[in-house]
């Protein structure tokens, strides 16, 4: 396939705020192994300490409660002056890590910004539960919501990294499952292909910027073997048809300037344009790494992005 975006320059300027965070993380995590090279439960315990660092300062919201929707655990957030509508949030973590706790700081910030209820999905994780368990859980929550009192026109999907990937798969699966499309989707620095030879992988994947190509490869292998990825169409950049892409609702993409997955987003946008999908926009956040939503308490660029995300949610629901 021809991807015009592959010719774009990939700036690597690191702002002072980001440099300070990199230094702090390097000191905190010195000597720790790559969590994808040890058993998954041990990796989760290791990353839970990192998650606690980002979530130490909680942003206040009026209501937080755990619930079950469609047989799947979720966490529901509401803040004052909430208006009708729901953001269904699907967390990242390489399909193997993360939960409602790990992304609590990000979902709280989005709740305050979007001024609607945010529901965070605690889906099952690979490698214990590889594809399609994760997608099934997310679709079960969505199906239960639209089958009750919430019309699809009042739901916006949102997700980061592997969560953005699952959001995309959800929407691509909806026509075959007779599910109506949501009002739109906010997709933060998603993974949409398993191609590790992209320009952004070459520049940012070897190390020094957080997520590495080696770790991403391990995540994919835990999630689904290569033959299954093709058969199950798990790589939207290469596997989604033009017809399926053209039928998607309005989409807002973000990419991180220092992210080995940046070309995943750019290439998917290339595919959308070629397929005739019109209602999509893209915002790149320069000078931040993959996973920066969790750094909302540390990076102004992240706070600004979440403010924009809230406005996008409200525009989708208008």
C-alpha cells in the first residue's frame, strides 16, 4: 500500500516538561525489566507501581462507582453540571496491562472536560484472554447501553493505544452485529497495525521514548498470533475494507510526537481519505511520548489535549 504520510518529517524536539518527566521515570524505573519479558501477572504488579505514581494526585469528580454492564465490570464517573450523553472509555496497556485504576486520572480528567458521564471498561486481558475476548467485552457493554435507555447517538467511544484499537474494531464490527454506530470516537495514539518497519518505529522504537518496538511486538504476540491477525482483520490499516472505513462515524485522532506508533494513526488516516471518509480530524501533540494521557498532572500539553477532547465529545453529541 502507498501511504503518503510516510514522507512526513518526524520532529523529536523534547520540551523541558517532557524531559523532566523522562528523567523522573528513568530514576523511578531504573533496573526494572521490560514487563512483557516476564509472566504477565508479574508485569502487571510491576506496572501497578508506575500507575500509582501517575494517579497519586486525584482530580475530584462528584461521583465514582463500580458497576457491571452487560456482564462486564465497569467504573462510572460523573461530575457536576453533567449533560446527557456517555463516553465509553476503553483503556490502553498493550491488551495485556491496565484497568480502571491505571487510567483513573485520565478518565477523571475527561469526565471534568466533557461534562458527561464517562464509563471505563474493565475488559479481560491477554495473554490469559487473547482475541476476541477483549473485543467481546467491549461490545457487550456497548450493546447493553444501546439496548437500554441510551441511544447510540448519545454515546461517544474513546480509547488510548490498545484501547483506541479496540474502539476501531468495535465500530468495524457493528454493522455485522446490527448495532448502530456511536455519535463519534476520540482515539488517542492508537495501534492500528503490526508493521514495525514504519518511519516512526525506526525513529522512536529502539528506546529512549517509553514504548519500544520490541515491547509492541511482544504485546501483539500475546494478543493474537500473526495468522489470526489477518484472518480476524485485527489490523485496520491493512485489513479494513474501503466500504467499512467509509461507513465509520465522525472520528477525532490524536498522535504523540515521540511515539513509535505515530505512523499507525497517519496511515489509518491515509486509508480513510482514500476510502472517502470525510468526517475525521487529527491533532498531533508534539514533544510528548506514547501514553502521555496518564501524565495529565505533569504535562500542560496533555491537559490542553484533554480540554480539546471534552469539546470534541460535546460536538459529537450536539
